[in-house]
């Protein structure tokens, strides 16, 4: 009996290992800031979850134009370095000025990032602010074991995802079902009492 219980425990352990944990695929959402302003100014409310990122690209080619992006939420804030349209490269493709930036990457980590972030886009010419535009980013809670969560860039333009769509969800579901059935079947077999064999004495 003790051996059967040990085998059942092993089977349950294998089940826990076999069952995949489905978390959402991390997303990079791209916002392009051109001469008309941020595109889009307001990131769609359901586009991003905790752990996702937004890349803000400076694509305004106006002469001597620079950009600073500032995000704020409930007293917390983050500010980009000064971004310009283009950074000079040498013949090897290496930045001439290592401090030159044309993109600001921000990752929304931790549950503290959940909620509405206000975004300010401050454009300057020769260091003097000429225009400030506004937008927003909404971060949603990342609920694990949600195998149906995907990011589809056909419905969310500007999103670069690492998601492979619903096919992975179906495979994960099938794997879980097979693992559960296998483990339960093994457990039932192991719990059955051993059969006694009668040996006739000659």
C-alpha cells in the first residue's frame, strides 16, 4: 500500500510538471511621433498588460526638432532622454555619439503599473519647447492561466507581438487534458490491490 501511495504521489507530480502555465505573450507597442504628433496618441485600452512595453519613436524630421516623452501616473513619472530624428553613424554602422537617441523604450513592470498613464510629448526646436501634445496608455492586469489571451496586430495596429495566435492555446489545452487523463488513469491502476496468486502444493 505504501508503494502504491508513493507511485500515486509521483504521478501527481508528473501531472503538475506536464500542465503548462499559460501567461500572455509579451507585447511591444510602437508609437510614432511625427510632424502631426503621436500616432496613436491614446494606446487602445485593451492593448497592453503588465510586463508589456511601449517604444516611442521620434520621426519628426523638422529641422533642429527634438522630443522628450514623459509618462505619469499617481505621482510616479518617467522621462525620456532628448530624442532626435536621426543619429549619425560611422562607416561601421556604429553611433558617432553614444548618447544620441531616437527611441524611448518603457516597460510597465509590476502591479503598480496597472491603470491609466498620462503621456506628454514635448517638442522643442533648438532647445526651446514649441509644442506639447498629450496622450495616454492603459495597463491591464496580467491574469495567468488565461490560455485564450492573445495580441492580434490585425486588430491593434502598432503592436509588435510574439504571440502565435489561437493555435498555441488549443495545443496547451490538449496537452493539459492528456496529462490529466494519463495521471488519473495511472493513479487508478496503482491504487488497485495486488492480486493474490494461489499456488497448488504438490
